[in-house]
C-alpha cells in the first residue's frame, strides 16, 4: 500500500516561508555584526598604534628636555572676617 502525503496546507506553507525569511535575515544580521566588530577592532588597533607612538615621542622628549623651573606655590585665599 502506498500512502501519498497530503498536500501542505496554506498555513504550513506560510510558516515555512516565514522561517526561511527569518533564517536569511538572521544570516544577514550576523554578517553585519561581524563586519562591524572587524571595523571596531581595526580602529582600536590604529588608535593604539597612534597612542603608543605619541607616548614614545613624549618619553624621548622628557629625556632630552631640560629640567623645568620649580612651580610656584599656589596662592591661598584668606578669609577676612
């Protein structure tokens, strides 16, 4: 005996279509998140390199700069009654 499968109902066809669209949208969203994360990492790397170069330059300037004069003592305000 061969039992044939009944034709899918319109509701099940709609559900399958919604699931397919959700899967495609999820894949696009994940790709966008990965792309954004990559851009953030690249920017962080660029900024880190700039910061390290600036710090290295400041360190060499500190070594070669003459000692600065001592700072003045800040004025203290007196309360007059």
